[in-house]
C-alpha cells in the first residue's frame, strides 16, 4: 500500500518586523496545500541569540518567553503536525528543545540538541547546555490517521552520520533537520542532507532561518526535502520560501532493505 503524505519545509524571516507577514503567508500556503507535517527552522520565533558574547541570561529568558507566546499559534497550521525547536530552561539548565505539536496531542518534547558549535556567530556551547546524547525515534499520528516514524537531527547534529544510520535501523521514515545556517554554506548543508538520506533510507527534511535580502545575510534560508535515494525533491528560495511535496512512506520503508543500509556494522 502506498502511504503518501504531504510535507512542507520553510525558510522564515529571522527578524520580528517580517516574521508576522511570513507566518501569515505560511498559514495560507499550508492550508492551500493541505499539508500534513510542517517543519519550521531552529528556534524560529526570536532573533538569533548566539552571534555575540558575553552571554546574556536576560536575553535568553526573553527568547524563552517569546517562543512560549508563539506555541498557541501553532494551531493556525492545524491539522498539520508542526516540528521545530525552541529555547527552554529546565532545572536551571538552558537547552535547545526539539518538539512536535499535534492538533489532538498538543506539545511533545522529543530531543535536546547535543552537538553544539562555539565560534563567531554561533556561540551556542557558551550560551546553553548540551542535551543528553539521546536520539530516540518517535511515532506521530497524522490527522489522516496515518502514522509516521521520525527523528530529529537539529542543525549541527546532521553531520554526525552515525545517528542517521541508527535512526534508519530503527525504522525512521523522516529525518527532521531544523537549522540556522549561513547563506554561503547552503550547498554544503544540502550535501549533508543527501548523505543522511542515503545512509538512513529516510526522507530528510530541513528548514532554515532567513534574514532576507536587504543586507548581506548571515542566516541564508533554503529548506529542502531529499528522498531516500538522495534525490532533491524540493528546495525553498528567497522568492519561494515554502515548498510542499507529497512523499511515499512505503518508499522509505523499502529503502531500509537496500544498499548500503542492510550492511551490518
């Protein structure tokens, strides 16, 4: 049986001045496309905190609060499942929490980002704590009644390909890669997404923050969907910031039996 679902990937404006208009356009796109799963960029609802040092605990807590206020608005994308990450503070630890939002089940935290860069523009290890090295798959029920098995690789985690392989062996059909990355590295990230798809036998979905075209942007947009054989199905661009495509979950299931995924480690 062919288990087809419609997924949407995004690049969203990173600044508050343009985010609202971008969000309204996304809501209209998702409704028109009848999308069943929407992937948003990493920490999408507040300007990127990690450009500079020193760390500001007040700025962190402001970002936490702003993301909290956006959570009820995820319902505007219903009945689609929404996937992204956000800053949280748990037991005194600052974390980057990947989660899904479901129309019936609400909010479900699935992963805390473990691999953190620490360099100009991306001082993440200085700003917040590493999550536990836990990469567990999750099964999500869509509004259509279909189920999809997915796992998160948040931004830098895409490059740790052992997790893509482990997710594939656990039957994951979608690898989700919300990110915040530079324009000049977009093709490099697409190479990583294609490799992860081939290694896992899963569709790889990515969404990126976007700083627009009015100045040389650091965060450069471009989301994409890559098939299990490494074919790029869609990618977003500045003039097309949302892309939707129908994918076949059965194709991801069958890919697990093909080279190189069946080779024992």
